[in-house]
C-alpha cells in the first residue's frame, strides 16, 4: 500500500469521524447497543453469499472464454480484487487489473484474455447498476428535495458510465474502431517511450487483438443473456437486501425502496475516483439521506457504520489478508503485454 493510498484512507476516515461527531458519537454508540445481533449476523451471511455470487458470474464468463478454474480457486482472487477496489480511488475499478493478473499468473493464461473476461464481468455489473441508477434519480426527485447541482451531477455520472460501457462494447464488435483505439494508444506510446517502442507497440497490438477476440466471444454467447446478466441483477438485489437487514437490526421503519435508492446514490458517489472506495463520501451520503427519509440521525449513523463494516471493511480485510499469498507483484507488476509463458516464468521465480 503506497503513501498516497494511506493518505487517502486517513482523509476518508477523518471525514467519517467528523460526520459521526456532528451526529453525536454518544448517540451513535447508544444506537449500536440496541442493534439486533442476529440480524447483523444475517447481514454478514448475506454479504458472504454475495461474494460467491460475484465469483460465480466471473466463473461463467471465464468458461465462455475457455479460461477454466473452480469457484473456490476464483473466490480468493475475487476478494483481493474487491480489497484493491476499496483501497484505491479508482471508482471501484482499481482491483480489476489485479484480479486479471493474478488469475493469468496462477492458471498460466494470457493476460489479455483474463483481462477481457474481467472487463466483461465488470460491464455486466454495470448494466443493472445503470438501470437502478436511472430509477433512483427518478424516485429521489419524488422522495427528496434534491438540489439542481446534485441532480445534474447524478445524471452526468450515469451518462459517463453508459458512454464508457458503450465504447468498450463497440470496440469489441467493431474491428475498425479497435484499430483506431490501437493507433491512439500507439501515438501516446511513441510520444513518451522512445526506446524499444517497436517491441512495446507489438505487445499493444497483441493485447488489443486478444482483448477484442475474447470480449467478442463473451458478449455474443447466450449464456451471458440467460445466466450472467440475470445473476448481475440478483447480486444487486442482495446488496440492497443486506443494507435493509442492517437497518431492520436497528429497528428502523423504512421502505426497502428508500433503502435501495439511497444505497444506489451512495454507490454512484463511490464510483467517483476521489477517495478509496468512496469511504467518507458514501458514508456521509447514506447518513444524511437516510436521516432525511425520517430515520433518527443516530440510528442512521449507527446502521451506516455497521453496514460499511460489512460491505467495505470485511472485503478489504479478507482481501488484504489473502494478498500476501499471491505476492506483492500482484499490485506492482501488472503487464498487459505478458504472454502466458512470461507469467509462468515469473511465477516460478517468486
């Protein structure tokens, strides 16, 4: 973990502490004391089950791309990816290259193929999120008195996510557009890397071509429509269910729809690459909007603290505990130009 990440985490935690201070730390502690531990345990079980669902979706996409590995082989890699997402200000995307790298190295697969499958997995996660975000924007204009600036920010964020998703899919199915992207990347490489640029350019060509082939294979397979995409909606349903169970543990009388809307809004804020995992910003939005929905501020804060311990810190701690097993190179030696032999050789040297 580099100094920048540590600084970001420290700032995020300070923001959370400041929010709790203004709510009233004593009131939050009192709210925590009345929480139903059985329901909190159920929320933890729900979260762990969600990890398996994430891994199952990734396994389905891997199998389509002929990248075979069992779910228990993929589960710890999934947790590492989630942990890296949480400690890097990358809009829940920093862990995806790490996940692809570890899988490629462990199973001796080409990096461009594992990365394409991971991108497809992330894209499938984005489809239901965009759908739910649109419903959230509509619903929150009815439930809450949103400022025009916040409303515009939400709409712009959704539009940006949709554009990125469309460009990725279009690059995969349109060879000419893929060549243009290839040429654009090569242009950047030539500007900054003067030595050995021919070899690097050839690697970039291979990566783009391998990425296109694998993505094309994945998105055209019926298993994506029949299994992986519905599973993505189920996963988001369990994410919202977990939050609802936590609030039930605190005795909060609130509609599951409101719970879901605020959670989606907070998740949207967490995708803005400012703070690790949106820590601080996500917590603040959840506390403020749940309180605005009629939940007592101390209960809203207490429930949010427990919810973030389950959703953010559980995956972060588990992933960081598993990470040493794969070696520090998982974070600092990601090379999309590495073929499977290079990855295998590196693995043997460690």
